[in-house]
């Protein structure tokens, strides 16, 4: 499971490592600059609450 149960359907990612996320491409562009194995801090909005979750990047098989 890519988000290891830390991110859920309906979560809105609003930031990663103190970088504001406006649209999906902002997140994709930022994460692509990182290496597999790095842990990133995601700022999310879930059910009207702001939360921070950490998740380790894994290489995705295509």
C-alpha cells in the first residue's frame, strides 16, 4: 500500500515539507525530486482538521 495507511481517501494534501501544494502536479513535481527511502512530512486536511503525517517514499513499479 503506497501510503502505508497514513493517508486516506478524501484527504487533501495541502503541503509537503513546508512547500504549499495547490494542485496535484505541485506534489508530483516535488516528490519526484526526492529519493526512495526518504521520509517526507505531509500536511493534510481531513474532515475539516489540519493534520501532519510522515511517510517514506518508495519506488513505484510501472
